[in-house]
C-alpha cells in the first residue's frame, strides 16, 4: 500500500517537474527580452529540475543516490538564482536593452537616475 502511494507521489512530482520545464521552455521562446527569458529559465527551470530530483530521492532505495539527489536540489536552489542575477547584471552592463514595455529600470534606480521606461501620468493632486 505504501509503495503504491509513494509511486503516485513520485509520478506526480515527475509530471510537475516536466510541466515546469515545459513552461520554462515556452517562456524562453515567447518572452520579449533577455531579462524576462532569464527569469523564466531560472525560476521555472529550477522548480522543474528540483521536483524531478526530489522524485528521484523518494524513488531510489540507495541512500547514496538519495543524498546526491537532495544535495543536487539544494545546490540548484542556492546557485541558479544567483547565477541568473549575475548574468542579468553582466548583460545590463554590456548594454543589452530592456523591452520597451518595461516599466521600471531598477539598476538605473540604484545609480540614482530612476526613470520609468514608459510615460506614467501623474496622479491628480487633492484640493486643499
């Protein structure tokens, strides 16, 4: 009975991981600029790979394989967001432009030159 439940949990984790990986791939093809694509790849790709590694850890009977899968998941969670952030900063420094529909440039804001990418109308002031 417990084996059947564990098999169902493992199967669900693999399907969820595959769906997140597909979503990451779709994001790479459909999103407008480098920064949005990197966001899709780092977030959805990490979740997809992580779910599959957890499924492997639950499915295996070998303690060494389980430890490696969980360690891989931990390292993936620690390194993927940092790597994506550093690559995005390097791309920004190299001059890759943001999508014209982007509202805020946080790196310009950090340097003291905050300007929205598109015009935003000022809110009307209250009388009095």
